[in-house]
C-alpha cells in the first residue's frame, strides 16, 4: 500500500507530507498495472512484477525531477519544518488508533469474514489469483465467466496472503490499513489543498475522519464493497493532486509538471480500484476545469477568436458526457431504489449523516460555517463545486424516484445510495476543518483585542495550550452515535455464529477440515446461496459454481434439481461426470439473504443412496457421490 509509492515519491523529490499522502494512490496504480502487465511478461503474481513496476515509475519520475529540479527540489527541512512533520505524523497516529480500534471491534477476530453476498466473490477471487498466478483485471473474473473486473483490491490482498496467511486474515489486515491509515491521510491531503499548510488543519482533518458512520465502516458492512472501499479511500488524495496540478489550491504549487505526472500515475489505480471512483473524480473535476477555463478566457478574452475557447469547452463536456454514459454497469445491475424523500436527502447532506444514520453534529455545524467561508473572496470557491456535485448525486440517488433521469445521473453507482452516502465525509470534512479554523481565528482575534493586550507572554503560552485542548475535545466529541451505531451494525455481519447468514460455526468447522478429507483436485457442488462456494477460498477446493452470479455450466442445473434422482435419471450422472464433481457440501437451505432458491436435488442424498457421509458437523455435511460409478 505504501512502499512502491514512497520509492516513486522519493524519486520525484516530494516533500515529506506529499511523500506520505500520495504514496498509497501511486502504490495502488503500480500494483494494479503490474498485475495486468505481468502475464504478458510471463511472470506469475508476486512482489517481482511490483518491484519492476516501481522501478519503471521511479525512473520516469526521477528523470522528470532532474529535468525540472529548480521547481521541485525540496530543501533540507529546518527545525520548524521537522516539527510540522512530527505534528502530522502524530495526527495520523491518533486517527489510526481511533479508527483502527473501531475496525478491530467490527472484525472481531483476525480471521473473521463478512457474512455478505459479495464477499463470496471477493474471497474466492483472491484464491483464484493465488492458484493461477494471474492477478490481471482482465483475467480475475474468468473465475465466474466474466470479462474485465477492477481487481486492485484483490491484487493487494493476494500479495499479503502468502504461505501460512489465510485469505480472511489478509483481507482484514488490508482493510484495516486502508481504513485507519490510507483514509485519514487522504483526507488530510484534500483538506490541506483547501485551507493550506496549517498544522491545526491536519489535526482537525485527522480527528474528523474518525467519526463518520458513512465511511470507512459503511462499505465494509453493506455489500460488501471492498473495491469501492479502496476507491473511496484513495479519492480525496487524488482530488488533491488534481487541485495542485491545476494550481487552484491553497498550498504553494512548486513542480506542477511533476504533480500532473503523479496525477496521471494515480488515476489508473483509482480506476482499477473501482470505475465509479474514477467517475466521481471526473464529476468533481468538471467544476474545477470550468473554473480554470473561465480564468483562461478572462485572461485571453474572445478578441482573438471564439472558436478555440468554445471548442475546448464543448469538446471537454462531450468527452465527459460520453464517459459518463459508457463507463457504468449494465442497467440490469442498477436496480436499487431510493430510500427516502428528496427533502430528507437534502437534510442528510447538510447534516453529513447519510441514509438514516445519526448526524455527526460537530463537523456538520462547522461544515456550514465552512460553506460560508468558502463563498467569500478569501475562501476557496472551487471546493463548493466539489460539494455541489457530490451533494447533488447523493440527493438524486437517495431521494429521487426511480426513472431514466435518476439512472442517467447515478447509474454509474448502480443507483445504490450507500455508495454515494460514503462520499459525504469526503466533502464534509474539509469544510468542517475550514469552519473550525475560521471560528478559532475569530476567537484568537477577540482574545488579542480584549484580553491579550499587555499579556504577550501569557498569550503565547495559553493559545497553543487552548489549541491542544480544542483538538482533544473535538476528538472526544466526534465519537458519537453515528460511528458507534455503524460499528455495532457492521460487527454483527462479521460474527461467525450458529445462525450466521452465510457461514455458521458448524459450516466453518467443516470447511476448515476439507483439505484433509478431499483430494486437491476434487470438485464439489453445493447451493451457492448458502456459502458452500467459500470452500474454494477457505480450503482451496474448487466448487462447481464459484459465486452466486457465476456463469452456470451446462449440466449443473440438472444436478441442482435432480441429483437425488440419479439412479433413475441417466442425465444426472452424465452431468456429474462431465463436470468432474465428486463431493457434495450439504449446508441446507439457510441462504445469505434469507430466501430459498430451491436446489432441492441436493436434499436427502444419503437416504436416496446417492452419496455417503464423509464428515458432518452439526447439520453441515460433506458427502461423497457413490451413485455415478467411481467418483473418488
């Protein structure tokens, strides 16, 4: 998550904060692009392709830095700068501890797993990478009969899940790092782009990033949306890179050419984390680019001709509209309905709460102050464009009735309210920090005017102390029911219990013994809706259908419906032999979403004389098929 980007950043001669803040986006790009290139070079997935990709990226950045060293070379930091670095590290450490303790509570144990629909694919996809040695986003979804699938998250987890490390453990470790380190650091970068390099800004951004139920916990609970989780964590830092490249942020802007290069290096990782994160970047880029275009027109005017500026504007809008229309899931997958009224959605936008969650009042109130600050000449109006775009998309997806307009605007996000609710902290935290700094600055002025006259020494001592107290109180005040409720709700979906929706304690115990009870090349069949497909991720035993939405091979429906009639129906054994199925995982009809999709052919197999019990834990059974000749 960090080492490739840190190496590239050193080659680019980034200053300490930028070196840390942009390391993760660059690293994800290096890893995910290396995964695509590795099969072409005949390399299996390991640290070697990543090292080669890092070397190439570092050489490119080093060459550009050498050619433009006057604008990008950072001088050795003095003690004051070193103090700022240490302050930023301390702020990040506080955020990492506060978020990390929440996430560890959610996960419960290092080897827990999310008891959700999508997790079957995510864990099995990591196993598929480990088995095949191919982590390319062009290949991973062949596991389920698909085509392109953004696999950056899976690529990283597969690197962590080495010998002796379970996939579930690697999953939780990677998500812990993304949520507790990448996310707050990313928000610190975006906040700094809005309000400048004040240490207090980094502290407030870090503290505020720990208190929202909408992110990081929501996307670790709903879905579960691990790729979207990674993309959302990376997004703020990449927006900060865009702002720096355009020269409209509050920070000093040395080396804009290098910043543009790092932006180009980071975008592929964002797209391969999840395409809708890329589309969010495109959406928020529009108001920023329009501001730059308007400034360009004001400087140049239309006197020299109208064709060029209008052509640039129309061409850019056409490209953006075409991308928005094309880079999206099929309409059959974008079927999520609104969850509230438009009025409620607007209220949640202002309260930074999101789809029925309690508001986080302190940053919500300060964000309103920040909006007022941003519209002033001394503010940064560009961020209001970012706020308006994401706010509009959230209101549309959460409150607008299902229809063509809603799908046109938010079909990119599967019309799924949680994916956009998770973006509310991205726009709320920088404004809350701006509002908090404005309140602090007004307070300092009042203190200096009415109390500090004649007391310069006392003022120099008391103001820093008051700042420390204010930040500490903010850290306490933000740990409200919003984050606590989100953590409690998510924790329930990670617990392996006797009645868990996907994998129960009995079923997990049986899966953990599979590798000692079945041959390595065994193919198992089970109802994909009841979690039996996780035999692949947990025990490295292939199942006939790797995920609920997998392509169903010919003959498998016959087995699902009629295996218990194999003695009377020759087509059943023909299907069993064609698919090389030797074992059955009978986990009953307790399905992940509480439904019952039939699969009645797997019932009563021992009573019908079709199979024999190999192992049983409670009601969970491993059966060996005996009715179709020599089946292992």
